[in-house]
C-alpha cells in the first residue's frame, strides 16, 4: 500500500471507531439505535476492507459474530423491558402509550426529556387506569428497573461488538 492509501485506511479505521463509540454512548437513550450504529460502522468497514482486498476468513468470522450480536441486541431490549413490566401486570396498552409519549417528546425536545417523559407517562396512564398511586408507582418502578437491566445488557453487547471489531482491526 502507498502512504496515501495507508493514511486513508487509518482514517477509515478512526472514523469507524468514533461512530462505534457514538453508538455505544447512545445506548443510554432508549430510542437511539446504538447497536445498529455499531453494526453499520462494522458493515461499512467490512465493505471498505473488501474493496481494498484485505478481508480474510478470520475477518469475515468476526464480522459474522458482530452481526449475530447486533441482531440479538436489537431484540433483547424489548424482551427485558416488556418482561419486567408484564411481571407487574402492566397492560400492553399502557406500555405502548408510554413509549409513544417518550418518542414524541424526544422528537420535539431532546432524547433526555423523552427519557424522563416515558416513565412519567407510564405513571400517569397507570394511575388513571388503577386509581392507586402505589400500584402506578410499582409499574413505573418496574419500567425503571427494566430500563436499567436493558441498558446493562445492551452496553455489554455493544461493548463486545466494539471489542470484536478492535480484535479484527488489530489482528
């Protein structure tokens, strides 16, 4: 490779890493597709590497692992959060309303405000349904606990995806 192509490839690696870190950091915001951003970064890197003729069987294997983790990561958050809420008997209607409120608020304000609006909306919907503050709070508490576990699971998955990409780049 020439100096110019080495410089270009180093730039692609750095840019890929930056986008992966953005995806990883963005996992704290429920509607931010951090896992997808990490995977898309790896995909673009794989395409560039393929075009440069540098993809080996090992590289394809690591990309396949990243892809499998990405698919798992896109479903695991909904499974954990919904399961935790369903344990308290929270109906799907309340969950969906809370998610929609959080999404709409995120679009008009910031994702952080949407993050706060989602449990607040869940509390209000459940309070209206149950007419009991403590039961409404139990649903909201379950949401917050589920959100915490979801974040930890997604961060572990995203961190593993980034780690596999680093292994791919360094080997």
